[in-house]
């Protein structure tokens, strides 16, 4: 039976404090009015201060989780986040090859705290296994530098990287997020031989934990609704901007973004409060 309700699947690691990973993805799907499902690759003991420990789920169980979803409630779009090992990538790639649906690749390699979440061998294998399957890949600057093997210091470099991800590594589209560049936070999308830029003013805040997960989850949700890639990225940029500008101010480190921030932007009291943060 084909569902008329948009369905989105996230395949990623966990965050027990709820700011990133599976938990952030499911919150985002809900806010975008998409039914969210999840397959857990790794259980991560982390908080706003960093990563304390990681336990990888057995490969056979990851495979069984994916099978359980697709045999009963097949998604309209899927995203991947933290995939720690080459063996995990192979299992996920095989599943994606059998399914004809939009795939958003968030190449999670390093946590906001700087802790490495992906084995070094996986950082290269991802280029050949998952990037070519991606409808869109969504790296930040450090992740893009690993994938394209050159430094990204400005907007021109980001555009070059996005083009390489598509024309040389095989993704259908790529958006290189500009949060690590100086000045405006300009995201660069390359799709169908065209560049699109999405600038926003930079906000001085440490509460950015889970921004990459949330951004890619919005894109996944919008693709599940059959929106275009450009529409999906535009919506994601607006959503994450609101999530950052209305901080929750929780945690002792890099606090989480506000997944219901988009609901506050038109509230006068919240706008005034935000202006004084």
C-alpha cells in the first residue's frame, strides 16, 4: 500500500541530549509535517560538551533495521548521517541501490566539539560508495575539504568544491555550507550546471549543535514532499537560520539549535527578546 503521507527515513547515530543525530532528525521531520522513521548505526554517548563514548550497532542488525522499514513502511526520501565504518557504508549503499528514491547524504565526520565520528578509512570510501548515489550531498567546509582534497578559503573555493562533488564524484547536487567561512554564512548549491547561493547574516552564538543534521533533515523532508532540490535547500536554509537565531540556551557547551524556532519568528515578544540576546 502506497502512503499519501510523506515518509522520511534517517540512518544515523544517536545523541542522548537530543541536539543532533537521530533525535534532531526526527524532531525536524515532525516540524516539517513529515512522518519520520529511523535506523540507528551507532549509539553515541555525547552532550553539548563533546563525545564520551561510541558503540557501533552490529552490521547484521543495521541491515535488519533497514529491511524492517522498507518491507512495511517504505520511505519517500532517506538521509544518512553518522556512518562510522566502511562495512556500514556497504550495507547502506546496497539498500539505496535497490530503492529508487531521493537520498540526502550528510557526510558527518567530526562532531561540533571536534571529536572524530568516522574512521579515517571511511572518509575516503564515502567518495566512491555513497556520494555517487546521492541526490544531494551537504558537507560543511571541513567535510568538503576532505571529500574534494583541497582547502576552501572563500566563496569561489566553495563553488569549486560543489562542482567537484557533482561533476567528478557523481552526486546529482551538492550544497557546501558556509558556516566556517568569514563574513556572511553563504551556502553554495550546485545543481544542473547552475550555482545558487543562500546568504544569511552571521549570528554570534555557541548554540549550533546539530545544525548539519537539522539542515539535511529539512532537505530530506522537503524531498519526501516532492519539492525540487532548490526549493528544499531554500527551505532548509530559512529553517536553520530560525533555529539558530532563537537559541534555547541549554547545556554547558555548544548548545542545540531550536527546532521550533521557525514558529517563533513572527511572535513580537520573541523578536524583541531575540534582539537583546
